[in-house]
């Protein structure tokens, strides 16, 4: 039997779940964050969820309250008489009064294997920490930060070259599948909620741009994680002389001991730019300079090879 659902989500990550719900349940309303200014002109921009609903199911009402705290907003939400509220990367906190409005409460799709990586940036943090496994958790929302009972989980193996975008896209689809499975179990009273062990919890703090600055005195393994974790945002970066250099892709080289100082470029060819760091050498494969697009190292060297003298040029902090 189809459930009557209020859906709350904002970014692209929420779209596979929204599509899956449209195909199997009745969505009576969609909540998304208010339109926000974007770009150089600061033009008000619709969220991916709002744009999708306008384009594909315009009869579904879209609501964009600044928050869900006031009585009128909560009354409006209750008048949809939904069975459940599905929340995925919505961006607004649900107050206790909202949690009690629905027969099955409020259910969240979270991009980690809770209780690990509670918080805003679970995918970035998993890659940055060198985790081999992550996944998606379907959770009953309570008043805490990602602390509710676990209803269902699906695992994902992080591959050695996975970026945050790769994992994001995979978990968006996996989360949609897991939610539909969860709702089927819920309707048939077959769920066995699991209380989270707070002693195993870790926190996935919001990403700051400063974290993407590369320190060449750290290990090549960690720098490789930075490059993958901060793709597609905020992009790992360093300085080549006075030029900001964003690094979109790289690989750690095997058998790469050297006596050069950390940050030194020791080779530059169409295969890549080889840079010394702690415990080895990392080869830059795809880079970007201000005003340009991401490009292969071969394309970069076609116009910028004069900036590099192998064995002498060092990457690092901006000039004073």
C-alpha cells in the first residue's frame, strides 16, 4: 500500500530518493530550503529539488519556510495528513513538535554507516580518514544530531580512486533503494530498530575551504586523500610561484624514495607532474589555474611549462 509522504530535501543528493518515492508512494508536498543567491550576479537560484519538482511534477506543492519552528508552519505541515516525513539533506532542523506529527514519524536518509560520521560532511570525512567502507543509514529522526534509531543500512566499499563525487553519486542511489526497502518493512511491521552506540560515534564537521590547502610535509597518502575528498569542492590546492594551482586528480607513485625537499617538482611530462611529499612522490594528473578550466597536465604544460624547472621548482604557500 502506498504511504502518504511529505518529502524534505534540498540538494542533488536528494533527487534519487525523491524519484523513487514518486514511483512507489504518494508525495503530498515537498519542502526545500528557500531560494538562495548564487553566482557573480547573486541571482536567486532554485534548489535542485525545487527545480526537479517544477519540471516533472508541478502539481505537488512546494514549501520553503525559513524554519519549521512557528505554529503556523507546523499547522500547515500537519494539514497534509501524511503518514511519514522523509528527510534527506534538507538543511533545516526539525523541532520536536514536527517529529510527532506523523504516524511513522520522520525518517532520514544519511550518507554514512551510523553512528560513524554523524553531521554535515560524512562522505568527505570518510575519504579523508582513509575509510575502506561507508554506506547509507535509514534513521528514525529524534532530537539529537543523527542520533536516532537505525532502521536499515546498506554498505558501500570505497575504491582507491573514489572521489567525494563518486561516493556521493553511488550513495544517493543506494540511499533511495534502502529507503524504499525500509518503507516496505515499515508497512509490514517487520522493522527492528537498533539503538545507536554513542561510544562508537564520530563527527563529520562541515568542510572549510582552508582544509583543502596542501601541506607537502604531510604524507603522500594523506595528500591523495585530500585531493579525492575535496573533489568536486572545495578542490585541493597549492601555489606554483604566484599562481594558485587546483589539483583535481593525482596518484601516488610506488618505489618513490627521494632526497629532494618536500614540495619539489622532480619531473614534468604529459604523464603528470611528480611532486615530493613526506614518505614518497605523488603525480598530479589534472590541474586548474585561476580563470581556466580543469585540464590534463599535458594541456597545462603546453602553455605553462616555463613555470616549472624539475629539481628546482617547489610548490607550497603563496608568495608574501
